[in-house]
């Protein structure tokens, strides 16, 4: 017997609405919010094909000031620097730059709730290196 990961759950501290945070990630990943979920709901789901869903839930407490124990690493279709600009335009904030002169590395961003995530090189950038 084994277990499967059904959802990756993201806490949405008050006053941030789970729907707003889910919409940021929906725009980031290009997958819609579940059609049954509406603004004001306490739980909002993004179903991802071939992967666990992302579930955004309302919580009363803010994110602790410590570093995330779990975060997402994104591999964009666009070149990394273009994707970073796109995500900043969607509402992400810049946290850290770990890009190296040889093109390897990543950029650390945070979503509107302060959850950190990394943007790595695209597959095309990896193949051309």
C-alpha cells in the first residue's frame, strides 16, 4: 500500500483572499481555477494535469518570518528572465537572485502571500548550455 499526493496546500493568511492567490497561480501556471470555486470561498482549487492540484485555503495567522520549508521550483516555457518579468507584472515580488554567469541558477520570487518559489531556466535554455 502507498499514498499519493492529491493536493499541495497553500495557506492564505487574512486579509488575502484564497481566490486572489489562486488567480495569481492560475495566471502563472496557465491552468484555471476550478469552476465550482468562487471569490469569498475558504478553499480554492487549481486542478493540474498529471500533477497534484494546488489547494489554497484561508488561515487566520500570518506566514511566519522564517523561510518556507517547502516551495515550488518552476521551469518556464519562456526564457527564465522573460518569465521573471512576467511574474513580477502578475504581482510576484523579487526575493533573491541566484543566477550564475554561466546561465545556471535561479531567481527566488514570492507570491502575493509571501510564499517563496524559484524560477529556473527553461528546457530550451538547459539544452543550449
